[in-house]
């Protein structure tokens, strides 16, 4: 397996916690953390396998740091690159746009030729709508710190095992 670029904001507490657990699950030397707030096209395209931390902000939006990188992404050819996305959301207080940022990012990357991996079951979640839904599954890993914190470790472990096979 090629090195995996793990892109997330180093300035976000909850996303950083999840990213650290993902890195630990992959093992020493397999993951290279990258600060999404400082990402460049050159660094982004330097990996064949990517994991992106994309929490949903406000009413279903990308975080500012990803939103600012969107123009660069729109000009990239990402054919041959596999991307897995994990996102944080709150299914109780924002059930109408749970994990929307994951779906927004996945659609953008797919439009540039990237392959999205790491689909997960919606079983155990309660929400109304999500842009992260594809054929009855999430197009990434959904994390709800506020309402299902106790399920995070197992979900992360299972997802990482799945990604090791898909990368």
C-alpha cells in the first residue's frame, strides 16, 4: 500500500482526535498527516490514497479551509486517486443536513475523476437527509461526537480495516 495522506485541520479539536485514531489504526509510518488549512495542489496530488477530514459546518456547509481549496480542486485531474472521507456532524440538532459536507466533497472529487472509497452503513444513525448518501450508504465515515461518542472507536477501527483493503 502506498503512503496515505491524511488531510484535516490541525486546529479542530474533534476532527484532530478522529484523525489521530485513524493514524493509530493504520500503524506507524503508513499515514502522513497534512494540515488542510495549509494544503497546496502539489502536496494534495502527491498521494495516490487520501483520507480527508471534512466536518459539516453550520447548516450543511464545508469548513472554510476546504471551501477555500475548492477552486484548486476544480482545476485538478484526480484520475487514479482514491479518496476516503470522514466527517463529523450532529444528527440530533442538524438532522436535515447530517454529514452534508462529506457528500459535497465527494461529489466535487468524483467530478474531477477521483474514486471514492470507504462507504459505510447508515445503520444506527437517525437523521432526515444527508448529501453523503449514495445508494443507501454514506460515502464515508460518519462521526457524531455529540450524540454517539461511545460508538466512535469501533466505527473508526472497522472503517480503517475496510480502507486497508480498498487502498
